[in-house]
């Protein structure tokens, strides 16, 4: 029997448009599929709780899909390099196939594995399964990576996007040796889902994990959500965006599939032009974030702008806790933080508002916010999360200026005028008339009383006043510049 080949799944939990899997199938050799839960390779950032929850369902769905093709997913745990060393020698595999990853630590591990397998005569084939373009493929006229989104996006628009690959219909499965099967773990043994307390109840009501769910969500959105996306995407009280982010994070769907599905729909419905353009451009923001992560491996760890190295960050733990719990007294901020806690996801507009509030109103280091999002978001992504935080802080390569300070009241009045979003996540304000929903402290006592609200008791007063907090932030930033 021919030597088997290995397919290593990592953040690409799908059968369709999976170039590593497709190439393994094309090799004609029997295939062995596996996943390594690796939290110990040097510098690897452990997944947060919400992402672990998602990963559980993602692996389960992938295993079911592989089983339908007569194969299965073997789960192993440990440092990838040594696990692969063992798998390679015990299976007698002739080659390994994987899709690329982009943090510096992952690249280092993958390069080391490739090198040691090559020395042993085992071919390591890697592919782009995660992005429209590799981070090193899009450069400016001097051959350097772009630092600014608009020209980057223009350059992306000039390149064709390869058509997505179909899912394999058949898969010749190899036989795992018993030595590897003996050390394989069941999904439950990875302990990815919370047990006591089981805080993921709200997540289950909101999400279906896995490739089929991702494809269904995309199809549903194209049918019912794409028209009007350009406007609706900014209204947190409606389901105006795709909510594909956790599926993309775990590779249950790839950007090429999304790209071509949108382009196809647009070609049949020319009236969708603006909405389709806007959604495609969001997908390109994700590409841009990956390009920056590749260029600046410290994106989640250090402010890109050196000016921020001496920023006088506050250590106010009580304020940080109020932000985490959604008890700041600003309804828009609190609704966002509670949506995050309850569902593992937050609307993009509100991510910007809560991030700005933490950094600028509370003067708390953006990295603490990034870490909280990392732990609580089902879509916590090494590139998008760090990029999003640095963008709001004004410390990133292409970011909003620091002096752009979101006013949580006017943002709420503009994007949630009836207070639907606030009322969905801050039930103690449900009976407040919309005129006061974003500033309950301005409501007359009678109005508060008939809404059942006692400020400071049933709902907090603002933990910082907007005007002075804004001035304090601007002053801190000005002083920083003076010290340059
Ligand atoms: P849609 O509007 O339907 O967009 C489709 C896809 O485009 C998204 O799934 C996402 O992959 C991409 N996209 C959309 N907006 C952005 C953006 N601003 N930057 C980069 N890619 C984008 N996104 C994550 O996927 N993971 C994160 O950890 C993350 N952290 C963030 C932190 C902050 C502080 C901010 C301001 C933004 C963050 N984002 C993050 C970006 C954005 O908020 C989410 O991608 C988006 O809300 C996901 O919802 P959706 O899939 O419905 O988006």
C-alpha cells in the first residue's frame, strides 16, 4: 500500500476551498487527518474562553464532515513540533499538507517543522487557505508593504481572486497506527467547553458552529441582508451584518468563498453595487490587518507609534471592572459589554465605542481591552483584534487620530435612536423613553420613577463625566507630544 500523506488542520476547519486538503486528495495517497491542540509551543497565545468554546463545535463539525467521507479527525495535544515528529515516524507518511498561519510564533514553528521533515525526506506542502492574498504579495511601487488602507485596498482590487475549490467528494482514508491512536484524545478530553459554571448558555442560543452553518449564514445573508448592508451595518439594533467573523476566525469558511459569492450575487442584481462593494471592503480590512500583523509581529503587544510608549495609563481597577461588567452608566457602552458577555460577539460600531471609552474616557491601556476581548470574543482574532484596538487608540500604523473621542451619548442617539439595542442588553432601562435612553441622568425624576429606575441603585450614574474625561484624555496626549 502507498505511504499515507498527512493533513494537518489548524484554523481551517472546512472541506470546501481548503487547498491543503485538495492537494492531499490530488496526491492519490491515503490520507490521515489530524488536529493538534498546542498551547505550549514557544510564544503561543492560549485561546480565550469564548474562542475555546467555538473551537469545540468547530472541531466536532469538521470531524463529522470527515466521517461522512469515510475519514476522521484525530486529536492530539502538545507542542506541534514534537507531536508531528512522532506522527511522521510512526505513520511512515511521505508528505504533509497544511494551510499557512501568520503570527510570528506560528511561522517559526511551521518553518522548523518544514525543515526537519525535509531533512528526513518528507515533503511539507503549505498553502494559502486563510486570505485572498498572502501578506507579502501586495506591495506598493517600491516593493514595500502598504501602511495605509486605501491604496492597499485599491491594489487588492486590481488582482483577480482565485475561484474557491470544491469540497472533495471522496477521500481515501489511511490507517492510523495504534501507537498514535493510543495517545489521541476525545474532544471532551480537550476541555474546551465550560462545565462548572457553564457560562456558554447564551452562546448556544446565538450560534451554530461549523462549515455547514457558515455556508448557510452566508447564503441567508446574501438573500436577506446584503441589500441595505452599507447603511444597516452601522445600526447595532438590527442584524445588519453577516456575523461570519467567528466562522472566518476558525476557517469554517474562507474569504475567497465569500468574495465570489458576493461577486456572483452582484452580477445578477446590479442594484446591489454599493452594498456589495462595502461588504467586500470589510473583507479587505481583514486582509489589511493580517498584512500588518505579518509586518509587525508585536501588533497585539506594543503600540506601533512610539509616542505611546510613555502614555500615562491609569490603573483604576474599579473603572476597568465597571467597563468589563457593563456598569459604566453609559447605556451604549454597557449594552455592548453585556452583548459581548452574553453572546461572545459585539457589533463593530459598538466595539469602537467601548474601546474608545476604555482608552480615552478611562485612560486604561488598550492592551487590557484587547486581552479582555481576546478572552470573551468568539471571533477573537490575532490580527483583527490587535488591529482594531490600535486603530481606536490611534497608536496603529493606519488608525483614527487620538483626538477622535467617541461620545457614547451622541453615538447612541445617532446609531440606536430608539434605544432598541440598549433595551435588548440593558433590561433595567427597558421602560425609559427613547429621548433619555442614552442619557438617563437627564431624565426628570418622575420619568425615572415611572420607568422603575433609581440611578445609582438600579442603574449606575456615569463613572466619569464625558466632557472632563475628554479634556483629560486630550491633555494627556498633548503632554505626550510636548515631551517628544
Ligand atoms: P461584517 O460587517 O459582516 O463583515 C464581514 C467580515 O469582514 C467580518 O466577518 C470580518 O472578517 C471582516 N471585517 C469587518 N469589519 C472589519 C474590521 N473593522 N477590521 C477587520 N476586519 C473586518 N474582528 C474579528 O474578526 N475579530 C476580532 O477579534 C476583532 N476585534 C475587534 C476589536 C475592536 C476594538 C474593533 C474596533 C474591531 C474588531 N474586529 C474584530 C473587527 C469587526 O468589529 C468585526 O470583524 C465585525 O464586527 C464582525 O462582524 P461581522 O462578521 O458581522 O462583520
